[in-house]
């Protein structure tokens, strides 16, 4: 593709530190998951580069915190405008390095850019309070201050949105930030760094450090007294490691971790609407989303109808490289991830699950896997306990509301959940009973810039987006007045 070649040739590929591009001692390759071929080489950050970026963040922190909130807001607003102006570049870049269909990449540009506009508006709405002590002994003044230099570690599945969802509130609050993007998808973040520079962000406020090996880069930062916060999106296993590291200095943390979302269909549900919602909840991003429906719990009264209709819809999806017209399902991110999906499907089949469509890798170049429906999945199948992160819908059944709730909550995770029913009382009753930070009621896509995003149990700590998102980057200070 000539357009892709021209875009890649124009990209910044060095580290972004202190407001300038900085070369590294080595580079690493970024692959195209649709072909398995190398797209481009980018700078590979080292521990020394991390120290330099933290130096820049610490040096810039005071001035950035003192910058009027309106000025910070205007920089974020200009960054939003520039991302929208370059939407075609960002969309193509995400399709190249992550594999998602181009239409979905365009959707992510709109969604990801909106965090910049939203938090530009929130930057000027940080409030404290002033009141009298109930005892009459004095006055209470409560104010908010930026936490300080922050390390952000972002995942590969939403290369733009998972970055802007962290960067925008941090900058709005007055925090400086060092970003370590996923090794699989650093290109989008490097382009975003260029956008922020063009928007007038002062040097040192934001640094971007791609690396092929995270620990050597980030481990020294956890012991540096200048780092005040860590925000991470990724697996629960890695999140636990980062929490342990953060505990040594009692760092402020935000953790958006793994999910195992239940999709509960009750007997009174509109089945066609439920299938529409299931397709959205399952197949967005080829199933590689932490909010993706993983376990489909369907009342026995409607299980056969739901399974048949979902199978037909999954079978009809067009698979291929994301840049081609009409493609709805792209490749998985890597051969390793495809292997994980393959193993979970194999385990379910061996334990008695029935494949109604799909169920296999696709031969040829790239990391493609067939959209798959597994019916009659037994309770001991690993796919009901582990996040599949791929285009596989595992269907199991229940009888009655209580049994459905118990099945849905039978997991250590609690990020997203979905339910379908035409009974409003049941909808609210079940939504309140589900152990999940977010619940979709008769809808399959729940992410919204204006709503708090986050989970309970082992799915994380803190919230991103919404009016709550900026609070993650603010400290509360109490001033006692006599």
C-alpha cells in the first residue's frame, strides 16, 4: 500500500523526551499482524532513557501545575482538533500495527480524541470547598492539587484511546506524565506525541518511551522518589506485580485490569436485540477488548433460538486484513495470542462443548482465527474462567433469575457485564446484583467518555473517564483556619 508506506516513512520513530526526539542505543521491530511482516523499527528505550524522562517530568512539574487551568485546557483542545484533522493517518496506523478493521479504527479515533476534548472541559472544573467546623473552633478549606509525575503503561488493543484516557486527565489536572506504550503498538502513541508538540505542550510535560522490554525501563522508576503515581491498563497478573512494586513507596495507583464479562439473556428478552448486542459486545475489536462479552449465560427457554441466530451472524462475518473494504474481523495481535485462543477452544471441545461455527485458525499469512460459537459449554471449561481475548462466544445455560445471577458472578473478575430482559424491574434488580463495575442493560457497547470506566474485584482499582477520571490525578489537601 503506497498510502501506508508514505505514512510509515513520515512517522517519528525516536523516543520523545523533554520536548524533543531522542535516539536510543537500539531499536525493535513493530509487526503487521495481518501479514506477520515487519512494518518499521522504532527506538528501544533503556533505563537511562527512563531516568532522563523522569528528570524532564520532575523539572516541568512545578510550572505545569502552576499553569492556569484554562491554558492547559486550550492545549488539550488544540490536541483534539489536530487528532481529528489527522484522523485518516491515525486510523490507518492503528489498522497496520494492531490489525483492527479500518472502520473500527476510525471509530477509535473519534472515541479516543474525545477524551482530549472532555478533559479540556473538566480542567476548569476542579473544585474544593469551604465550610465552618461543626464545633465552631475554626474554618475548613479543602483544595485539590495535582498528584505529580505519573507513569502510564498502556495496552496494545486500543493504541489511541487507552493513551488519551490517561494522558488527558493527567494533563488537565496539572500532572506531568511518562508513557510506556505497548511494544506491539507504539506507533500510534509516537504520532500522538507529535500532535501534542504541535498543540503547544511545554517540553517535559509528556514523554513517550517505546521499549521491547518493559521491566528494565520501568522498574527503576518505581524506586525513584520523584514518581508519585502509576496508571496501568492490562492483565491482572501484570497489575498485581505493579501493585506490589508500588506498595514499596505507597505510590498512588490506577489499575484497569482483566475482565471476564458475562452476557446474561433472560427468557423474556428480545432475542433479536440480544443477538445484536452480543455481536457488538463480543466482536468489537475482533474480541480483543477487556469489556468483550466472554461468557454467554442464556436461559434454557431461549437458548436454542439465541444460539442459532448468533451462529448465523458469526458465520456471515467477513475476515481479512483490516484495510480491505468490507472486512469486519481482522487478525489477532500475535501468534501467541492466537495460540491462547486455540488452546481455550480445544479445552472446551474436549470437555464437551459443541462448535456451531468456526473453531479453527485460518491458514496463510497473518494471525487470523475464525469467528467461533461454542454451545453447551460445561462449567469446568477454562474458557468460562479465563479471558479469551478473541472472536469466540462460549454459551452456557441457566434456569431462572437467581441461577443466572450466580453464574454471572462466578468469577474473580468484575469489569463489565451485560444483561437482556424486557422487564424493567428485573433489569434494575439484576444490574444491582451483578458484581461488576459497569453493566450494559439491553445494550452491547457501554464505553462512554462521560461515564466512569473501571471494575471491582480483580478487575482493578480506580476509575477512568467521566467526571471521576480527573480525580485519579488529584490529591485532596485540608487547610485548617482559626
